[in-house]
């Protein structure tokens, strides 16, 4: 990334530890997304009401 001229969000050069940290956080986000998508949420039907008022 340094050779390509890509800087960090603070405008600094990349270190191997910062690359590993970014990849680790992305992996954690991806796992969380898969877990939420595959989670079963029961259907709940409840009373729905819309109130509106007209002001003259």
C-alpha cells in the first residue's frame, strides 16, 4: 500500500501491524453480519395505529 501511495486515514504510512488490525476488524464485522443474517427472528403481529391531526 505504501508503494501504491495509499495512506492511512490519518495520512501516515502503513505498517504490518496496522494492516493486520484492519483485516482483523473486517473479519470480525463479516462474522457478525453472517451471524445476524442467519439468526431466526420470530414473527410478531401487533396492533398498528396511525393518528393524524389537522391544524387549521
